[in-house]
């Protein structure tokens, strides 16, 4: 999916959030408890953005091994939950968890 705009969903991994002072950039990891994807984004994150929150990042996978986020969205009610260890989730069910999230993003 290099070069294609996609949405990456999961939770902001604890201990991974780095927001340099005075710079409108942030680095963090998104996890589904099986995999971790490193994200680099610019701009000011939504007010509710924090470690452990469900997040959807729109952007592009970069060959350098990270996801370049262009749009960062969080859900007010945080309905997204990463699968529990050993739990499988179908793609169709995962898509259902992100429907309408753009309208709820802050």
C-alpha cells in the first residue's frame, strides 16, 4: 500500500507518544495488540488525543518503515477496542467500528 492513501486504525500504544515542544509534529505507535505501526504526523492533534485512545489516522505508508499521517481522528466515546489476545476480528467487523468516526472527530 505504499503511496496509497489509507486509514490506519488501532490504539495509541502506551509510552510511544512524543510531541516535541514548540513543534507541530508528533510521533507515536498505533497497535492492535498484535502489530505496531510507527506514525509520524504534523499539525496539532485533537484535544482528546492521548496514549491508549482509539485512533484512526489517514495517510500513506512510507518505504522508510513508518506511516505518514495527514489526518488524525479520535472518537469522543472511544468505541474502538483493540482485539483481546487470541481474538480474531474480520475486516468487515473492523470497518463497522470506524463508520461515522470522521463526523465525531475533534
